[in-house]
C-alpha cells in the first residue's frame, strides 16, 4: 500500500476512536493502530506535540493534518513500522474463507469505504469502479424494460383473436403467414367456384358457375350442386376488403337472403375460416332451404343452402364439408394459388 494511502486510512481509524465513531469490530483494529502510532510518534518531540494537540482537539482538521504529516514521514523512514501498521490496520477487517468484508469506518458525518459490496460481489472503490457499476445498472435497467415489453407483447399476441385484418384489402393468413388478396376478376372468381373434380362421388355441378358484377358484392358467384338425396345451392361473395365481407356474416342478413324464418334455430358448427355459422328450419317446403351454412375467409364469403331435404339436420356434417371446401378454395385463390381443394367427407 502506498504511504499516503496508508496514512489516510490510519488517520481515519484514529479519528474514529477519538470521536467514538468506530464500530465494535473497528474499535479493536483502531486501538491496535493507535497504540502503534503513539508508540512510534512518541519517540520524537514533534510527534508528541502533534498527538497532544489531537487529544485536546479531537476531530480538528488542523490537528489531524499535523499528525498525518508526522506519520507520513515516519512511514517513509521506517518500512518495518509501515508493514506492522498496515497489518494491524487490516488484520481485523479481513476474514478468512470465501467471504471478505472490508470494515467501514465513520469519520464525522461521512462514511469511508475501501470497497463497494453488492451481495457476494466486492468492487474496489475507485472512479473506474463507479463507472463500471453505473454501466451495469444501466444495462440491467434496459434488460428489465425489454423483458417487460416482451412479456406484454407476448400476452397481447396470445390474447388476440386469430383473425385477419378487417380494415385492409390485404390480410395475413394466420396459418402460414401468406397474404390474402381480394379477387378482382371474373376468371379468378370462377376458378374458386367448385367444378366436378371437387365434388364427392354421386354429386354433380349444374354446368359452369355463374359470376356477375351486379350484386351486393363487387363480384358474386353461384352454382347448383346436386347429390343423391338433396341439393346444395352455393353462393360466393367476392368483396374488396375483409371488413366488407365480415359485415355480411350475421344472422339477420343470412336468413333474410335465403328467405328463412328469422326464428330459425342456430345449428352447432365447427369454426371454418375466419368465422362461420349455421341455421336450420325444420319445416322447409320443396325447393326452400332447410339449412344454411355460412363462412368467411379474408375478403370472400361462402354461403350454402341445403334444399329438398325432409330432415336437413341429417346432412349437416356433409354440408359443413362442402363449406370447408369452399373456404379452402377461396383461401387458395386469395393467396395467388390455383384452387384445388375438394370435398372431404367421412
């Protein structure tokens, strides 16, 4: 330890004793240090005078300065004394084993520390140590902020419904991340409508699908499908935005569009696309829909009505399979792919 540093530490310990500010552990070390200093400085008239003044004026800056000056010269002139004094100043403040604690000595109203202790971490007190500590605190704060932000984002995403944007003409697909773009041409709309290859055995399509631009939607397509026991009328609305398509997926408009009693019962239906619903009328007449299923995907709305059925509920699962086929073809078309989905039953 450098002589000036040792002299400063010793003076802090002596001053702590003189002002009764030492701790119980610090007092033991301070008394030994004080004994060595008084024994060494008492050998000269100058040293005795400095110590006498300190005893008479404890805490006096002038008295402490005088003792420090004499002590510094003695330490420089007597290396053996310096070694013994350094040992005495530290032997009661350093503890064996993995843990090390540096004694804190209070001087007047300030606290002097040889190290900064943070849990198991010990940092030497210096300008560099302070800068490193400040940097570590800043990094920790940033990590906490980022961690909080990430957690909030994760909660927000997990709690958000898995739907596509309803205020844009282009919506991301939740399954594979592909964009769904609106269908704007009749040829693209016809490609989405099912042909014979998309139907199960025993079913047939009545000619080519009809696509018009004179309906409620910018483009509307329709086709009649005939099966062994009943028929399905398929209508598809091609909208410019997902929001416009979403507005049509409601009970009132669907039942009114198919001229079904508004008091018809809702039918449990698995979710298909971005949203789906089904209704059933247990007293349908010939060529009047007894069951309707509707579903939306992006900017396209599919509606299917089962006709010529005595008990439409018996065919609900099959109608749902046709609905799923329509939604899958609509999704493929909006992704820029060639629609090739087929009805999968059983």
